[in-house]
C-alpha cells in the first residue's frame, strides 16, 4: 500500500491469493485497515483497493484488525494467526 502517511504493519491474505487486508499505521497514533482484491483484467493485473482510503480510525492495530474481521465477510472465516 502506498498512501502518503500510511504504513502497512500487517497483511492478511485470503487462501485464494486474490484478496487481502492491510492493517495500517496512520502515523498519527491511529490505525485502520484497507481491503484489496487482485484484478485479473488484462489492462490492470494489479491490486485494487475496495475503497479510496481506510475508513476506520482505531487506537490500536489490534482494534483495527477486529474491525476488519467484523466488516470483511471473507476475513471472518480466516483463522487468526500471529504476525
């Protein structure tokens, strides 16, 4: 992920390799998440964000991950793994 001021601190990938969620540090003491999918379109062939920017604002990366697991349907079924 390359948004200014955001730093990815953890990535959780779906088993299909086509979906992922980044847990991000906003650089101001808050955290969020961003969901992406891989586009197989011949003119893209890249990761595409589901939204323009991470919408959540959380006080910890753990809370941001909990928010992501509650909001992203496929992530609810992914086992939690230690980073």
